[in-house]
C-alpha cells in the first residue's frame, strides 16, 4: 500500500512502489518549481488554507466529478458540448494544481473536433486520479 503525507510545507513526497514522487518544491530563492507529479500539493494546501480534511474532500470530489466529465467529453453530441465539458475539467484541474491535465483540457477545449486527443487526455486523467487515490484511500 502506498504511503503518503499531506503537507503545507514547501515539499510533498509520496512514496510509491517505483520510488518517491516529488510533487512540488521551492528553490533557495523561494521561487516555485513545478514537477512531474500529477497534483501540486503545495498549491492545493494554499487553496485549502492548509486544512488537510478539506484537501481530502476536494480531491475526492475532483476524482468523482472528473470521471463524469470525461464521459461527457467522450459522448458529446457536438463540439460545443465537448468544449464545455473540457472547460469544466480544466477549471477543476487548475483548482487542485493538476497542471498537465489542465493544459491537455485546454487543448481539447480549443479543438473539440480533435477527438483523437481524448484517449491521451483520458490517460492523463487516469494518472491524476490514481495519484489522488493513493493519497485519500489510505
């Protein structure tokens, strides 16, 4: 079982079977650096004012709602509906600090006719939700 720790400090480390994943860290000058982790835990801590139980609630809501909006993207009646669903997911991803997911959602929002992008977006969303699951399903 993965072990993780929430922190409102400048670093967050989740230990997984394949090794540690650093979600976010500030350098010596205090400038922020983004990492490859699916969720920026420092950003989330700022959004929740350091309230750990609120962080868990936000992440659980994101995970549940994101699957619904992915289905809306996949089965949209038209490009406008697909764009609106991608826009919603983009805003939610930005709220939790899921930067890569937000970038991919922005591309889908702008180009809803490019349905070939959906599978890659779904993979990124799955990776994000697995990261969230490792944090909240402990």
